């Protein structure tokens, strides 16, 4: 049997850090409110001119270097993002050219915060089918470009960043199972109201913004992630105690704690970066994974559960042996 195995990880964050105290100066909020409701203490914010593709490129370079794989060896690049540099070509194509991987297949996946885990699920299928041998999967976002900085309900939640993994076809596990889902019936709870086909508005940021009903998103996220982890365990033929690390989407510490509780996992087996990175959408899971690998928390041979939930709604998971 062929498995897709993660051979290395990488990540990139913008240099500029914005703390909760910094936000207190521009919007009616407090460090205390943000910390207790979300677990966030700071976020990284892209500089003017610094793009999703720039962060994706850096994360990819670091992952390739750690893997000892040349860009020319890649036969597929999939990039999860909802904030591409330009509408087309895809950011995957822009990154491919900068890496020097020209010729291999490259495309973006837009599944909002679930973008990276969706991309990982797709890459797994390409490798299992024998179509691809070495695949680069990236999750990268500059979501703060969509933020309305006068709206305290949403502007405190987001940050920018990117993470990447290099996957290789292997006889050893590997990704055991991935589960991908969406329900477009929930669009109204979390969406951007403008775009190319709908048109833009004569408003700040051309009307590009994040419309979010936070409390409703929270409730559906917790419930949906509960059933997602159950489904993923079943798909892999595993039980809760088989998991060494939960690497969840980093949106809100309270959502993460609820999922850990459902898995009967203590928080010292959960990778948490939401305090440092805030919600980086598609960047969040691979950033947390790279942090966990490079800090020595996650060791080779351990079993990891990755999960994400975001606008669409979309939700997705991957259960794998690192
Ligand atoms: N600072 C201070 N007060 C605030 C702020 C702020 N930044 N934002 C909201 N408040 C106020 C509200 O106005 C409200 O005041 P009121 O009681 O006088 O009306 C009060 O705080 C409580 O607001 P709620 O929205 O009920 O607070 P809640 O505990 O639900 O937390 C939050 C809000 C953090 C947005 C939470 O619902 C959440 O994290 N939801 C998930 C949303 C999310 O993460 N979306 C991103 C992508 S999807 C995903 O990844 C899950």
C-alpha cells in the first residue's frame, strides 16, 4: 500500500507583531476581553506589499530545505488560501515559479480556514493513486487585508502567516485517513460580501471585509468538530488514546479546549499557537504543526490529528503518523 508521508515542515510569519495592547489604541477593546474570550495575546501582520505568496514562498523554501528535496523534484503543489495575491494566476503558480518547480501541476484551494487540511486531503489522494510522488502542500493567508479595523467583533481575531509540508510516497504510514466536508447553507454566518463577479463597492477597502456572526460560528464549530473527530477516528480504525497530539485550527482557545475534552485529551497533548499567531485561517494548522515539530514536541512515529473549521462552512481533518 502507498501512503503519503510528511517528510518535513516549514513556516513563515511577518515580522511585525501587533499585541492586544496595540489594538486597545485603535478600537474599543481590552487585552483582558481578547485573552479570556479567545486566548489570543498577539498576532503577526504583513507589511505593506508583503503578500500571501511571499509568506508561502518562505514557508515552502524552509520545508524543502528541511526535507532535503529540490523544488525540481516536486510533481504537485497545492496551496490553501482565501487571500490569493491576485485573482489569477493562482498563488500556487506564483510560488511554483519562484521556487523553480516549473512544469509540475499547481493550484489553489479555497476552503477558508480549512484550506490547508483540504489541500492535504487532496494531496493524499494524488499520492495514494500513484499520480504523484513528491508534493508540496502550503496553507498561506494575509487575512488581515480583509479586516475592518473599526469592527472590534472581528478585527481582534486574525493574523497573517503561512505553513508548508513536503509529502512523499512511502510504504510506511503516513496519512491514515482524511475527512472533508462543507455546508454552503451556513454562508450567511461567515462571509466576504464582495468579489469579481458580484462586484466591488465604493466603500473602505472596496467593501472587502469579514462578515461574521461570532457566537453562532462558535456553536456550530464546536458541535461539528465533535462529530468530525469521531468520524476521523472511525475512518482510521483508531480510538482516542491512539492520538499523541491534537493539532487543531487556531481560531479560539475555547473551541480548541472543547475538542480536546471530546477526545479526552489533556491540554498538554494539544498544540496551541493561537496566543501567538491568532487565527491565520489556512496558515493556522501548518504553522502549529511546524512549531510543534521544530520545538521538539512532535516526534517521528507519533500519531497526529489535524482538524480545521471555517467559512462555507467547511471542515476537514487528517489523522496521520508523523
Ligand atoms: N472587545 C471587547 N468587547 C467585545 C469585543 C472586543 N473585541 N468583541 C465583542 N465584544 C462584546 C460584544 O459587543 C458583546 O457585548 P454585549 O454583551 O454588551 O452585547 C460581548 O462582548 C460578548 O460578545 P459575544 O460575541 O457574545 O462574545 P463571545 O463570547 O461569543 O466571543 C468570539 C466572541 C470571540 C468572536 C467567539 O464567538 C468566537 O471565537 N467565535 C468563533 C468565530 C471565529 O473564530 N471565526 C473565525 C473563522 S471560523 C473559525 O475558525 C471557527
